[in-house]
């Protein structure tokens, strides 16, 4: 089974149409992904900017992601980039992400933009929420941000936070440690201790935008 770890960056939309709001209040502006080999090391990567159809990149999102309206001006559309991404993915691949937000965004943005590809259903059916299984394994209910999880497991974050490719690569490093039972158990205690001191925890994108906003994305199966 091949494994790909994905991360997305979004901008907001300004829909007046309530029907469209039910599908998505965000648009993807960047897709970053890494492919893992049999040793769970990165062997290939995918990185594309996406031109939003309805939204604009605010100064907040630009500062948060490093992506500006100018940068996506000549980028390809959601449908084109999704076709490229699905072509890049090998057959029999499991896609993982940090939280289910990326799963929900791809699913509902595809519905909104009437995007279809036979391979899309296959990856959505096998999608894994790595954040959920990570937090379950260490026995906490709170969903940690990627940076907090890495800090707690004593892994240095490489690259710029909230760059899709960097976030995917760092999630891959955490996933490799997660699958090393001995090393994972050795480091798990420190993340539980860190969690007790909530003042040291940084905000995830969901915290910054507000869970009430992220929860407007319908939860599909």
C-alpha cells in the first residue's frame, strides 16, 4: 500500500448564495504532498498553487501562509491541479492528513465546482485522519496542532509553518516516528506533560479562524 501525506492552504469565500455556503466557505489556494517509500521516508513530492474562483486572499491569510493574490494570479484552476495531483498519486494509495479538514475541503469543493475524477472517490474512501489516531494513541481528547505535536515529540519543524509542502513533510516525519513503537513510547510522556501546561500551546489554523467557522464545512463520510 502506497502512502501520501497531504496538506492544503485555504482562503475564504464571500458567497451570498446560501446553497453554495452549504458546500464550502473556503477555497484551496495550495496543495502540498509527499510520497513515502517502504521505510516511510519521503521519496517524491507535489506542490502547486491554485487560483481561487470565488475568494480573495486577505492580508491575514497572506501573512499566515505566505501566499498572495499576486502569486495565485497565474496559477491553474482547482480542477486542473486536482487532475495533476490524482495523476501523481500511484494506484492503491492511502492519503493521510493532519485532521479531517483537508478531506472535507476537497470533498465539498469538488461538489461545489462539479469536479469529478474516478480516482477521487478511491482516495476519499481510504483517507486517514492522522491527527485523530495520533491523539488517540497518546490518550488525549484535544486535537493538537501539528507544531505542538512535533514539539511534544521533540521533532524540529523544518521549513515555514503553513506552507503546504513543508507541513506535509513535517507530518511525514511525525508519521515515521509514530510507526517506530519503541521511540514513540519513549517520547510520548513529554507531550502529555506539555499538554498539562496549555499556556505553551500554539494555535492551529482552526483555533485562529475559529472552530465555528471550520465546522461550517459539512462532515461527510
